[in-house]
């Protein structure tokens, strides 16, 4: 470039540098041409003049900007290569800025929570106390002042990557293999195993746990402990496992409700995880497909039976066909499903350390309030006043206990309806088939099930620890890790603890949670098959009216049972529910009628045989008349009738305190029930009965823990007891997502693959 042009360029550059953004533009310099800047004609001797001529109307300033931009582009291309566009993208630059901001944060700041010396002391104490694994890592992070964001990122990484590795249940050393000589492996009938009578020679040595009772919840707990390597002895006072099967001659009668209801897939999976693959139990849906799988037939005060089909749509259609408002019925069912789903968190709050886990505590508090609102009698009273017909129909579905609507825990009612709407399922082969399927899991670790076992008391040492049981013959059976009772909280405390122990270790919650009334079972042996007698697999109920035409509560009818006096009665045909019954017992059917036991039956049970026989004869005639009246096809086909002398000891009553204690509140018509407040004196039992007891190593299992008298409640009670005795906390279940059954399945899968 000529010196004159260079001077002009430098001058323009100086002017451009002096310009400030936003100032009015200065006049642009004249455009250079081939005739020279001063009009002198000379040849284009340099590249600069050629470029100026080529740009034409562009200003010199524009050219300098383009040249500067081109130089920057060239430098960036040389520096970043093909990633230049990605790195210079605005989103990428924003990320870089955020990273720079994060780099300025003090991620680890000792002394943030506590002084360093105190923090180290707490960590050492936790280590010496046995804290290990993730809880210890969290404690160290908090004590050393690790930033909360970093802790959350660590938990996510642990959840995504580390938790993919199978983690065995707590206290499990190795999963035992299935016993080779189990009934299923030998191909023989399991009847002998589920009826093995107690003898001291049958008691295994080195027991870890002794389980009292063998309903499905107790068997579930024992089987899961067996798969965890624990040696368990199950002691059943009845003649066969489950305590619900009675043999009269060669005919078996199944007493009580043995059906699963609701969304049963999760229960099927839990049971399947504890049974050998070749011995899995099949479950048959109750009802017939052509009738929509009717699961219940209810006659209220002598009216024609109300038939209830399976499924939400069928439920709403049945409600509308009976005169109820579809919108109101749908709203009630939706709320019922919310309560049923929320009960899972309520059950988790029964595990240890529920009050120490912040998230679980919040979940529990919200759920307590929701259950309390539904438990309030005001809900029932309001529903009865505003829609008596809907209330009447809903209470016709209540099948657990003869209670006035004002006394029923409304949470128990809606939870029962939410599950029963989905239908019922009966085990093929009856409850003994389920017991036989779970028995190999107990035997896999050296455990055993013994029937007709008369337990005198639970042995408790001076330190207040349960160490075993004492039998009626004074044989003491030790249990290294504790005793689990599935005989009910009231019965356990009243019958199996000495007066000294009971006075020293009180359980005041029991005085607020009454027992359900005892019931009597009347057994009918019928001549003919279910098809010949037109027996329905549906459960049939005769109930007294709960609400009158004005929406007022009607108290339940108690006392003696007349020929057709409208008292509470349930009729079940177990042989009609079981698809395998016809092959096992051809030409015979069974019927079990259950009624409430009045005070006279309590006296007769402890009195002489003659007094009981007199009452039994009157009851046989009364029940037989009502049965034939409801099912005319049975007339002339009743082969035998027998009243069981042993009254059934059922679970807790379904009254308000079973879930939460809530005072009765009044409300104005058209308004929702106000949020209840739990009285101070009731807060101690707001969560109901827990698996743990005041006596160390004495645990409860079964339906008392859940407050619902059903097979579902029994299994969930067994699930709670299982996690309690293995040392799981509310944090493990609610926050860490740990579950003994899932962990057993993962370990079993890993062993099979290896």
C-alpha cells in the first residue's frame, strides 16, 4: 500500500477508535477510486485499490469491520475446529456461565452445620453405633458441610447406578435352596404337611423366630423370613394351617372370607416370590362371566338381594339402576380410591423412625389428616342427610362387621368398597393350597409348621425381652431373635403374657381399640354339586337396615337370631368358588353360615356340654330356615348341620379409632366435613397398632396392623411385621425404596443366572 493510502487508513482507524457507540455517525470519508484520492489518474498498483474498486459503494468502515470479523472467524476456526458452532452457540455459552457460577460456590465448608470437632465426634459415635453404608455417608456429608445440591446429586447417582446391583435383605447371609423333600418336589399331597401335629420331637433346634398362628399374614411373614435364611417355627392352635379349615368326617369346611380383592396383581407377585416355581397357586375370579362376575348379593331387611358386579363401570351402572345419582356415586368412588392409595403411606408410618424421616413424616401427617377426615362420623351423617339412597346402597356393600353407620370408621368403609369394586379372587385348592405353597419357604431354612400346638405363654426375661414360648406341657421353646404373634393384639396381651409381665409392660392403646364381636360358624354338608343345586360362588349377606327413609341412622340388631328377624348373617359356598372342588370331593358341596355370637354363647362356651347343645340345636333350626328361604333349591339336600363350638376370635372392630381418633364434628348441609383435630390424649394411638410392642423382640403381625378384616389386610400386616423384625425403617421403605420381597426376587434372579 502506498504511504499516502496507509496514512489515510491509519487516520480512519484512529477516527473509528475515537467513536463511541451510540454517538451520531460522522461523515464518511470519500470512496477511493482508480483515479486516486486527489483526482490524479494512476494505475491500480496495489491490492488495496483493487479491493476498494471491487467493493464499490461500501464504505471503508464496513470493509474494516468485515476484515476484522473474518480475522476473528479464522482464529476461532483454527482454535475450535469443527466444534466452533457448538461452542459459540448461546445455549452453550449460558451453560459455561452457569458452570463458572457453580465453581464459585463453597461445595464443602466444614463448620457450616456444626463446629468441626463436634461433627467428627458425632460421626465417630455413629460409626461405633453400627451405622454403615448410605446413612453413614449422608451423615458425614451433612456434618462436614457438603452443599445440599451435591448431596442430592450423589443420591441420584446412587439411585441410578448403585441400586441396579441386587442388594440382599437386611440380616440375610445367603438365600437357602428349596428343600428337595418338599411336598411339591416329591409329587405327593401336601395335606399331611399342613396338618402335622405338635410334638417335642418335631421342634427344630437353633430357632430364630417362633410365630404364633398361621393365618395368611403369619405364614407370609414366616415364609419370607425362611427365604432370608431365618429358621422359623409356626405354631397353629387349630387342626390345620391357616386356622380356617375344619374337617368334619371327610369333608372340609372353609370358614371366613379367604378371598383377595381389589388390584390383586401385587399380592400375587408377593406370594409368587415365596413359593417354588412348580407350586405356584392359581386364583379364580369369584362369580360367573355371563353375569358380570357378581361378587356380592345383599338382602337388606328381607328385600330382594342387591347384586353387585365387578368393575368400576359396572359399579356405577348398578348404582344408577338402583336409583342413585351417577355423579355422586362416581365422586364417592374416586375419593374411596384416594383413601385406599393413601393407606400405603399410613402403613409405612408404623415402621421405626417414622418421625425422624422428614419426607416420610410429612407424607404421614398429610395422610393422617385425610384419613381422619374420612374417619369422622360427620362424613357418614352428612352423606345420609344429603343422599339417603346413595348412603343406603353404599352401606349394603359393608361386609366386615355388624356396625351402625355412625360407628363405622368411614376410612375402613371406603377402603373396603374401593377394593371390592375390583372383584374377588379365591385360591384354587382353598387356603390349604396357599399354606402348602408357602411351606417350602419355611422349610428351606430348617423351619417347620406344627398344628394343635397349645401355647401357654410367651417367655419374657427380666430385661423385658421375649426369648421364646412355653407350651401347655411346660416345654420351653427358645427363639434367638424373638416371637411374632399373629393371634391378634388383644388376645396376645390377654392370654399369652403373665400377669406380672402384663402389669409391667402395658399397652394402653388396646383400651381405645375394641375387638370385633365374636362370630359362630354353622356348617352345612349338601348332597349334590354346585351345578345341581344352583349354588352361586357369590357371597350372600342378610343385613339389617342401616338408614331409614329420613336418612337417620338405625342401630344394629343384636341378640338372639330368629327365623326371619333381619339380623346380620353371611352365607358362603366355598365349594362353589373352588374350581378344583368337584374333582377332589365329587357329589358333595359345602355351605358355611356365619352369625354374631350373643352373650349367651360366651357363657355356653365356658359352660357344660348340655347347655351348649341346647343353644346349638336352636341355632341350627333358625339358620336352616333362613338358608332354605334364601336358597329354595337346598330344601331336601341338606345332609348334616353342625355348629362349631369354638367361637371365632376376629380382628379389631372397624370403629373410628382403628385408623385415627377423630372427634365427631357437626357440619352444615352442603358443606364438606371440616378438617378434624386429633385430641392430645388420642395422639398416642393415631397411627393405630404397630408391629413393635413395649416388649423387646415381641412383634405383632396380621390384619390388626392394618385395621381391615380381610385377606388383603392380613398379607399387608405380614409385610409390616417382616420389615419390622428385619430392621427396616420408614426411611428405608419410603425414601430409599427398599422392599424385602423385591430384594429377594433380585437375589433369586442373580442366583439363577449364575
